DNA sequence: TATTCCTGTCCTG
DNA sequence: CAGGACAGGAATA
C-alpha cells in the first residue's frame, strides 16, 4: 500500500458511506453512522498511509451509492482488493452470486473446492474491505440466520431485503 | 434450544 | 513458531 489514499464521504439510505481509492482502484468501502468512526477504521486498515478528502473520489462514491440503492446496476470501476490468495479466491466466488440470491458459508467453501474451510470462509468475508461491491452480505448461515456483518446485521438485512424486491 | 467439539486461516507475540 | 480468535457446522442431549 503505497502512495496516498483519496476518499469521499456521502450518505445513502443505509447511513454514511466512505469510498477510498489509491492509484490501483477502489481499496475500501465502509458504512456506518458517523464519519469519524469510518475514518478511524480506514486508518487502521492502512496504517501510516496519508488520507486525503478529494473530489476525484466522488465518482467512485456515486457509483457505490448507486449500487446500494439499485443492486441491479452494473459496477465496473477498477478495484484494489488486497488480501491473501485464499481471501481472493473466496471473494471471487462471492462476486458470482447474483443479486437477490444468497449462499451459505458451506456452499461457498464447497464451490471453492475447500469444503472443510467453512470457518475460514467466514473469516475471509469479515476481512472484505469492499462492502457491497464484493457482496459478503449475501452469505448466510446454513440454519438460515444472517450471522454477522462488519457494518451491522441491520444493514445486511436491509441490503438483502432490497435485493429480493427487485 | 444449549453445549460441546472439530474445523482452516489469519494475527500477534 | 505457538497460541488464540472467529460472520460455521455437525453431533449430542
């Protein structure tokens, strides 16, 4: 993670959204109730990296909020996912889940060819920095419970309900 | 339903 | 390198 990170803050129906990008693409999407908490989380993810509020990031912000409000809209801005090899494999499977559908952690693990890595899959979901764009909210527990969500289970539920109505 | 055990991967010291 | 944390799941009572 080198160079500075440019970010923009905005609002959507689910609260505050922060979108951050570096020269490779969007490197973080955070949701919450207050901007300060999101900035703090961002700094924790990229320690020592300079953060700058920048007009340039507003394009990405608009695209992300658009995706939140209308999950069917397509999103093709460059991403900088980061993560380990294993995490990237998980995230690739997640991106193949269409809006309105869900998978269990076990199904994701199986599709990866690592059926015993269920718990590791959950951890990889939790490590996803690109909320909504990498749809970790579409992964639920086998017993039907929503399980957890980095930005609050209420937001996970709201996202899923919205996708079902499409 | 609650408890217990078994997991794979990542993080920290 | 060892130990602990986990957004799970299955077996058990």
